[in-house]
C-alpha cells in the first residue's frame, strides 16, 4: 500500500483498547449453500459465499469511515442464522468481536473488543476505535461464532498540526443498482493509493424495479422489488447494494467519507416531503424519513455529528479540512421555475444553523485548502440555446418540466439567497482555496463559482467546483438512447457558451474522480468507464486543477 500522507512531524503512539480477547486466525467460512437456505427477497442478491446452516456469516463485507487522527469507525453486518435476513427483525443477539492490527497478518495487534449485534440494529455492528496513531495504515476484521470476516484495510487522518504534503481521495456519486455493475468501485479499489474515498450521495436508489432510468434494461433487479418506504425496506435495499463485490472491495481497501442526497430517501427530498412520496398512499413523510435515516446510519460507517444529519467536518493536518453538508434535512420545498421564489430570502437549502456552521468553519480554517462536500451543484447553470432534442431529455434527467427553460431548482440555483450569502462571506473575509466537491447531476463538470454569473469573467470567482459523473445512473446519452458522446458533442459547447464559468462538461459518460491535493494546487482527474458491465475498463479522460490563491479552474494535461 503506497502511503499518501507525508508528514514532517512524528506521530503520537497508539494505545491498545480494553476488552482484550484472544485473537483468532480462523479461516472465513465459505459455503455456497447459504443462498439456497436464506429466506426472503435478499436471497437472490446474496453472493455465493455465505454461512452454513447455522454458523454466523459476514455476507455484506466490512467497511471503515470518517478517519480521525487517533481513530476510525469500523462497520460490518453479521448474519447469525439463515432466517436473520436484513430487515426481517429475526435472529438472535450475537457477540461480535473486532481486532485491529498494524499488519495484514494480525501479528501486531493494537486494539480489540466486542459488541452485541441485535435485531434492533439489523445485526449491523459499529466500533468507534480510538487511541490509534495518526496517518497510519491499519488492518481489521470481525469475528462471531468461530467465523472471521474478510480483512479490511483502513487509514487514520494526519495529526491536526501535521505538515502534510499530499492527499488523494477517490470521488463518486449516483450508483443505481439496476442500471449496471459498479466497476468504478473496482477500479478505485485496485489503485492502492487512496487515503479515503468520498461518496457524495445517492449510494442507493429508492425506486421499485424498472421505475428509474436503465436505458430500458434492468441489469439486476432491486430487492425488494417495490419502492422502499418502511424501515425493513430501506434495510433490505442497503443490504442488497452491499452484496456487490466491487463495492465490498472498495470498502475493504480504504475508509469512506459519505453524505446522503435525495435517493437515500426519495427523489427530490426536502424537509417536509419529496417529489417521489405520496402522503396518502405511502404514509407520513416523517415516518419514511426517520426509517431512511435509521437504516442509513445502521448500514453506513458514518458518524452523525448532529443527531439525524450528516453535516460534519474532518481535518487532514494543515493541508485540508473537509466540510460535509446535509442538503436534504433542512431545505425548503423546491419551487417551479418562473414564480420568482428561487430568490426568496425566507427559503433555504442548508437551514440557518448549518449555513452559520459552514460560514464560521470556513472563516476559522487555518488549512491550505477548504473542501466542501455538497450533494448538489453550487455553480449557477443556464441552458441558453440548447435545442429541444437535448433540452427535453436534460429536463427529464433533472426531474423538471420538459417545456420552456430547464433551470434545476433542486440545486443551489433554486435557493439563490443561501448561495449569495455564502459566496459573499467568502469574498468579504478573503477566504481562499475553497473547493466544492459535488455529485448528483450524472455529468462531469469543472467550474469556477462566480459571485455574479451574468458579468463573469469580468467579475470575481469566489471558489471552484469539481463535479463527478454517475457510477451507473443514466447520463443524457442513456436517456436519449444514442451512442456515447453524441449528446455531449452538441450540448457541451452550448452549455459553456451560456455559462462562462464552466470550463468543461461531459454529459454522457459514467466514471469517477480522483482528487489530489498539495499546498500548491488541488487537481481532479476524471476517469470514464467503457460501459456499465461488470468487466468495464477505466480510462483517464480529463484533468482540471485550481492553483492556490486563484479561485479559478484550469486544464491540466496529465493525471497526477
């Protein structure tokens, strides 16, 4: 594993945790017969590797997340008995132990302990390990009833005052299980050089089978087959996604830093409902939202900084801090274009408390770079003279009326007062090197973030933004059902002409990003996939960077 944190300062020593247990070196049970005996709708989605008739099994892999200088959050899910399928509420309480070591062979154990996996938490397990060294690789595994989980690798963050010279993060969003396989995760897992990876939302999708874009072909059906509404539904959907071998591989190679977007709940979620929620037929929104959040925190290695939200901040030495936003829990309802309400100061995307928290954190930051994880695009977007043949499918992709202009009011464009306040704050306080990292839109973008888009580039840019495309969710070419690149060839120059702050947009391809940061620049390398098959290859497509102090994007002609 190539180390990416480079520090000129020494680290403090780790301390082993309590609850000492005799470390186990048992071979993980492999029994293909479990898919035959596991009951319920998950059975079809389970991998061939599973438990014997009664022995516990770790069918959903292992994961880690939210790295701190002295700690990491570990996660797994144990299936104690065949009937204890996700969301079933069945299965006995089961003791699960965890072991953390400095080496993959587990000869140098630094911490271990145990906890009880119960049906109340869907037999998911989290262990918040502390007392570790900063900027250090660790290996971990779980054990239950004589069975060991797969081994995971993780890494702690640098010490807060460490002079870190480089960081590298994978960046992904929008992975629809039904639309294809998750080859993007496989290629990121194979790199071996990531300090962590960011998931910027739409980790799962809520739709029933065949209800959401798949270019007309359901590659692998969702489980459950219906739209998810209840706690059991959300648990089973998360479980289905975590049977994907490429997703398991990436979770086992590096810690994830995740935020949610709308599809972890329902399409175009706002604080009091969602476009894809019918109160009468699907029950109270508050109950559905609560169920979705509970399942998310059970199934994801994420620490809620404020109860029931995902906004929080992580620090990586003196090089960067990362503010992660929750843009679904507090937002006002989306409005239709043309009614003037997008500029209403009483409407909010972030909520007052979160916006104040973000502003104060950016102003107080003493790191070289201020990264902001935002699930929807902050850069303003006008569509100018796009032909109807492109404008209508673009509106469909964004979930907008397909007549007239197609401004996406689900993005920051629908909440212009919040954006105006935030960008004015950056300018008034001379806050430099703010980089927004974004998903959601199923396209790749490299943008300046102008204070006044109408007069740009004669006016100032307050920040920069790198937007990654989808892992599998439909791009414009998928919606129009034309060969890859066909739409982008026409749409990209027209979008750039109407938006002088947009340096690049690719409307058609699936893939991922790799963000590399030094004191001098932050660079996003954009990678594209050959398709949505399990064996899809990946290739570098473009790179853009922002140099320290410029608040502007420029093209880089080589990946880092």
